């Protein structure tokens, strides 16, 4: 989106003089002008972080942080005036002029970087899944509320017009009350269900392995962990579910107001190792009735598992997608982000007309967050919403790891029938990394 369009968005949506209050002191209230840019730092600026940096490049990129000089090299070259750090803790302590922080690290350090930034009064954009554990998701939500900072999770499909149109279609009752949700993905595309490597090659000179591990248990370096395959290790990632759940299940969570499941169970291929997620899984969540909405059962499939063919009325189930099964029809999206959809059976919905828009259209995922930082409306995937979704989804991993159905008390944040789940709800951190 052009800067002129973004200025128009902010002028028409922001409350004049509105600001966020941080620790009892009003933060700067912004008007979007060429001379009033945010001072932004990006933590984890290599890999996915490079595109996240580009996404906020209209602001002042004052600091960049990455533990891998080689992986971050192109970003450093592109933004030569930004100060460079390896340790995000040092960055956040020293960069007093910061207004906002983008966190694009592996899952296991999302909460540590984001919570520290929020406690310092910084607005935060954090990649999906929001956190590595259920407890961290709750902490992220509570911290954002306490410090009243502008937040956004990096599930960019939320800002697509097609996604918001799909939410409106479900909310208007086009397919009747929804009783079942089916979500599937082509992940994992990295190794899972494997044993921990025993080789101990030397750590590359461009990588600070100790900082990369952060709060995770200490292990000898191995290229099977990073830079790519960390999602296939419980210590660092959250498997296929963590990688894609906040994308592909997003529309269902938003349209149906799903949160706080009461029970979760999982079927897997083989066994769940203590180190790595299984090769494939089928997970089921039971959500209770919410207001006028009835209960919903949600199914997740990965590793080649997919819903029963009859659910899609003859439509091919692509690599990833979403089905919402209602009493009057089915909503089908063959898209990771829910950005396109078809109502099935097609003959029944030939005359269907989309409802009038009830949701604002986004100026772009990064621009929406930047506008919120400058006093505009909250970004749609703010941490209030994103943390609840992440918390519910990651309970699927808890159910896999304990190997049984769990009965969930969201208020107490505990599996009432399975005390063993506690260690997976809230993980232990390496010395010096407590939150």
C-alpha cells in the first residue's frame, strides 16, 4: 500500500489525539506524517525476518538483531544505518528511543523477546504462532493488556479482503449453524518423528549457538536444528500445528468466536518422541456453546491426513485448506489464509449474494499494525485475539505429548484429568531466561 493511502486510512480511522497509556504515562500519540515515523527494531531479521523488516521499512529501522550474521547479512546490507545486535536483551536495554519491535525469531524465543519489549512500553508485532507454550500465550495477552501497547501477530491472511469477506459470510448465517470444522495442511515439510542427532560438528563462526538456544535446554550444535528444521523439535518449534494452525484455522476461530476448548484428543502416526513431533497427526478439539452459537468440534490433519472426501461435495482437497460444515451447507476454502472460498453444494448457493461488509478492510497487515501504533484502531490480529487462538491450538500439541484425551479448564489453565500435562502447558527455561 502506498504511503498516501496509508495516511488516508489513519486520518479516517484514528481518534484525534488518541494514545496508548503505558505504565500510567501516555505514550506519544501519532499523526501519520513524513516527519513522524516510528523508531522500529527487528529481532530475528534473517530468514522470514527479512520480509518482516521490509514490511515496516516505511518507518525508521533503527536497530536489527540476529544471532546468525550470515543469515542476516542481506538485511544488514539493505539497512546499513541500523545498529546491529546479536542479543535482543542488549538491544532492548540500550535502544531507549524505540517505539515498536518486530519479533521474527523461532517459536521458542517469541515470548521472551515480546514480553520484554512490552514491559518496556514498546508496541509489538510477533510472528505466528504467537508463542511456544500455552502459558506463554496467556502471558502475552495479559502483558499486552497491562501495558496497553499496540500488537499484531504475523498471520497476514487476517488482512486479506477475501478472509474478511469469508468471516462475514459465516457470521451472516449463510450455511446455518456450524457444527464441525476441518482444517488440513501439507506440513510438515521438514523432518519430524526422528531421534535427536548424536553428531557434534563445530559451531559455524557466523552463529552464536548459545543465544540461538536461548531459553531452551542446552544441546550440542547440529545443522538438523537450524536454520530451517527447528520446527521439527519440541525444544524450539511447535510442529506442523504451530507452523500453520494460526493461518489455516484462523477464519474459523474468528468467524465462530472459538476459544477455550473443553476437551482435546489426538491420533498420531507411530509414537510421539520426547524430542520431536510425530510424522502425522489428527487432532480434535471440542468447543462449548458460545452465546447463541452451539458447540463446535474442530479437526486438524497434517502429514498427509485429510478430511473424509464426502465432506467436500466432490471438490478436490488441495495441499491445505478449510471446511466449515453447517446445517445448510459447507464453506470450503482451498487456501492457507482463507482468502478465497466456495459455498457447497454449488447448485444450492447459485443465487447467494454476499452480505454487506461489516468488517473494516485492511490497508495491509503491517500498515494496520503501524496505524495502531500511531493511535489508530487496534489491528484485527491483536494479542487479545491471537493469544486466545494460539492457546487453544497449542493444546493440540499438549494432547499429543501426553498421549490421552485431556479435559481442559481454561480459567485454571490446567488439564483436570491429566496432571502430566502441566509440564507441556508451561515449560521450564534454561537458567538466566526466566520470564
